[in-house]
């Protein structure tokens, strides 16, 4: 196969001149066609104002527009908002809406809807920090909304983009309990480029082009079919045979290795820098012996992270070193990277008073892992084997399904667990939540489940969250990363190797041109043939 | 058991006395078993596997979960007899240790099968009437449920531990034993020796467990041997689907863990597969031998 590629590459240069006219003709996006997208999970509803997660977000960003959209360089662009301006004191944002924008039922999108959407998100969305500083949203006229803030909020622009800041119609979702609104999943009325045609729970979503979309000539696609395909093998076959055009969030190394060999497929890691997925080993810092930072650090040293990544991801993943994803502007590599060191690990455990007994066992503990997907199970087995070497006897605890794992971890009923957590663009949105002592909310998925409490870390995050000056903010986060890594409430292993796989013979303008990848509107995507 | 055999030599045909018959019944049994060479080979393989399982920690001072070398080494490479699996664990060590779990689950599941099946079958066959009706409808209910699916649901509901897996397998596979036991009891309860026991005032409990049961056992023992084989296959299937205890090494788990590497490293699946095949085959040959040994009609030949 490799030889073939080299030949093909050589041949391509020769063919380039003759083939010139063909790609030129294809470069012009054209109307029509169906894009078939496959994904592991299908959400129960698509109202992103009350739920996080990519299964909701990918379809939601097609059906609902946000005020702002981002390119792949972290630059914000107008979307539903024609323009916006953050006041000099950082305490308000004026948003000027497009005047031609209508919902899928024909009602104009007004500032009332913007105010309603932001208030709904603030009250219901799991990411509490996202709109926490918003005091109120005023509507001086039909197309102007002013978001008032109690303090400067550098994350506000990101919070107004992608699935985090979708605009929903007040006249549909304004009455009754929004969580129980049947139109979250059926007869949905959105603001985005595609409208819901059919939703079969657990199976597929069919979205159709919205004729009156506010961007002239968009979207190009007639229809998006979003299909659930939970088995890796079925996804591979669907992509190889051309039954599916695109598969986002592919991270299974077997899947990636195999599909890399297909001539008509492109694999790209682009489009995940805002999502910022990190995999780590988390401790319940309230349980003995993990309340002792030396024990947590010892485990950090005892894990051969490079070897794990090599074995688990066949070279597709990169090492993660701290709480902020390397794709973020706030990433700092100046942290202790817990280089594999058994002697150090043992010394730390000795110092913590955990001496080995006659069988060489220092203590017994348990490790939960995310069910489904061979990688997580392998992950936990490697961890078990590695920790045994320093005298920690780990019993693996399998959960019967994803929900029960979430319940266990969110309910603090664990010693150690593997976890995969996203950065969600700005540290205020996706990073603070994991370490803030004020965000220990039993029962809520992905809060500070480690129950980590450190006043210094709290203080520095609070300061960084209010700092509008980029350089100063970066410095604060660099300090925060160093402190968190030293305290080790979690041990960072790797970036989740998410790739978008698409059929380049069919898909034009693949949705990798944004930091949000497929969790951004695909109005620019078109079908080549 | 042998007492009961002495009083009731065969299926009520006391005229068939010949020279083999006058020997001690256990001796006859052994002789008959030994005549079936395939069954002897099966027993040999079985003893070998059980021996490996029992003495594994004495022979190999190694942890089957320890990552000893690079992943997916070929057999022989790096000094690993059968190579290494996808996480770099020694496949030979894993198979030897896997024998313990596989055998334990197989044995326990067969035990559960036998206990449930015998109890229900004995009650139905002995009491007949409405007891029989009710118990047989329950048995039929379990019979029509797809066994693997039911076992999967059970394991998924009650976290995948070794005990759950054994119980799940037992719960889904007792119906055959129940029907067999019922048939034996229906037949035996009309025999003279049972009537005799009843006439001297023996209670139901005594008749069921001490009078009829020993005579009903032979076909059930044969069945139990086969059940162990089926239970091992079941465990392998569940592990293959990821529904097994991740803390213990079993053959099915080895196959399940390595299935993604089927094309790159076929040996990681082949060796545990061969182990399962040999064990199940040996169980079925043993079952065959037991049938011969228990069958009085063959003794005349």
C-alpha cells in the first residue's frame, strides 16, 4: 500500500498539468446532494441550550445558528450577528442582528429570541461558568441586544459560538418547562441552515436545506443524513464502500490505521482545537490514600505514558501534559511532565507511609473505566499492570453502560477513573469546571468530580477568568497549569486522537475550516459529483 | 450410589447377568470406559488442562497481566513460546492462567445448571400433575428465550464479575437437564424398587433424593460433562463480547481482546481458540465415554 502511495505521488506530479482543468471545475461549490454522516451515538434531543456533548452539538449546530462563528485560526466572524462590540470596560456586549434572518417556521429572529436563548442557557446548560457573569440581556430594539456582564468575561465570544450559544425561538420554547418540551426532538423549529425533516430515536436524523436561510445561496447541501453507527467495524465498512461520506470524532486506532489505506478517504485531525479533548486518570481526592498528593504524584510517575500511547493509539495520539489542550492559545508546556520513574514513585509512596506488605502490596484500590470501545478497557488493563509494579493492587470496575459509569463518577462513588474531558474553547468554559472547588456538584456529569480543593488554584482561575488582556491572561493560566499539574488531582495521559474521516471524491469544503469542526454549521460543505 | 446400583443392576432386566456383571460395578465402569479410546484421549487432555490450571502458579511465577515485551510478537520471538498479545503480555502464561478461570466458570456454571435442572426436573417428574404442568411451562419459557442474549442481559444488568458470568450461564442452560431429569423420574417412579420403598413408608424426600436420584444420575452425569463444554463456549462468547470480568484472564477474554488484530497477529486468537477447542472436545469425548460406561447394553458385547 505504501509503495502504491509513493507511486501515486510520483504519478500525480506528472499528471498535474493535464489534470489542471478538472480540479478547477470541481473547486466551484454547487448546490444539491446528500451528505451521509455517521457517528457512534445519537442524542435524544437537539436543544443545545440545555445540554452539552457532541451528539447533541453536531446536529444542533446544523439546525440552530449561533451569533458568531469561528474560523480555524480562533478568529470570530459574524454569523447570526451582523456585528458585535464588547464595551471598553468589558461589562457589556452589543449585538446587532441580521435583519433578514427567520426561524424555520418563518418568524423573524429578533433580539427577544437572543435574550431568551441566553437566559435559557444560563439557567439550564451544564456549563455554569459559560454565562455566569451575564446579569441581564436588554433589547433596545428588534435587532439589537445588549448582554450585560457583572465582570469582564473574556470567554463571552466563544460562548456565543457553535453549540454553546445557539439561538432558539422564544415563541416555541418559551412556554412551560423547556427540558420537557417535545419540540426539542420532534417538529423542531430552528434558526440554522438545515431543518429537521425526520428523527428516528436511536437510529438516524434527516435534515433538509432551509430555503430561507439568512446567508444568501447557502447551504449547498440539500440534505444531511446523520446515522448512528456504534460498531467500529460497521463504520469502517460504510466508509470504505462509500455508503457514508463523513465520520467525525474517529479515534479508534484500528479504524484509523485501516482507513488510512483507503484511496478515496482523507483523515484529518483538524477541527478539534476548540473541543480540546484530553484523556486522563482521575482520583477521588477525598478518599484515602488519594487525599495525599504524594500518592497521586507517585502514580503519575509510575505510569509509562509514552508506552501507553504507543500501544493504545498506534502513533495517532499525542501526549497531554496539563489541564489545557495544546491546541489552545493558553497552553503552557512549562509543567512537571511526570517522566516515567519507578524509583521516584516508590520513594513517594514510602514517604506517604504506604510500605509494601509481605506480598509486596502497598494498598488495594479500584479503577473505573468508560464502557464501550476496546481502547478504554486496554487503557485500564495497562494502568493496572503498571501500578502493580509499584505495589498498588488495582481491581478494575467495569460499568454495564455509559450512563452507569457517568452515575458512578458524578456520584463520587469511585477511587480512580479514566476520563475524557473536553476544553470547550475557552478555559473558563471547559477547564475551570474540573478544578474549581465551587464546582463540586454531586450528580452532575463532568463537574469537579475529583473534589479537588485548592484555594490558590481557585484564586488564580478567578483572576484569569476576568482578565481581558491576552498576554496577562496567558501568564495567569501558565501559572495555573503548573500548580494543577503539581497538585495532580488528575494524571494527564494524552490528547484524544480525534480525526474527521471523509470521502474526498465526494465531499467539497469539508467541515474542518473551523476550530469547532463538525460542531459548526456545514453550510459551506458541498457534494462534488 | 453404588449401593443403589447393586440393588438395581440395570433397567429392570435381571436376567442379563453375565461374567462382567459379577465384578465390582466401579471396575466394570472403568473397563467399559477404557474400551473407548477416544474417551481415554479426552480424559488425558482434560487431566492435562486441569493440571495446568491447578499448578500454574507453581510452574510459572508470572502475572498473566504483566506486560513483558513488545505487543504482538510472533510465537517464539523474544523467548515467548506462543508470542505476545496486543498489550505485550505473554500469551503462553495467559493461556495457562486462563485455564483456571475458564475451568472454574465452566465447572461452576455446569454445577448451577445441574442443581437447578435436577431440582425442577425431579419435582416435575415425581409429583406430576399440576406441579409438572407449572414447572414445565416455566422450563419452556426459559427454553424459548435465546440463551446468549439472556446471558448478555444478565451480565450487563449485574456488573461483569466471574460469579455473575457463571450464574448467567447456569440460569440460561438448565432447561435441558430439567427435561432429562423429568423423563428419568417419570420412568423410575413406576419401578418396583420405588414402589417397595414407598410401601415401607419412605417419605417423598427420601424417595426422590435417595431412591430415584442415584438411578437417574448416569444420563445426567453424561449431560453434565457436555454442559461443562457448553459453559466454556458460553464464557468465551461472553468474554468475546466484552462481557467478562476484566480482572481475570480467560481464554474468551484473550480472543475478545485480540480480535481487532486478527489480520495482523492471527496467533493471538488461534492459540486461545485451540485451547477452547481442545477442552470442549475433551469434555464431549468424556461424555461419550461415560455414556458407554453407564450403558449396560454395551457390556454384553
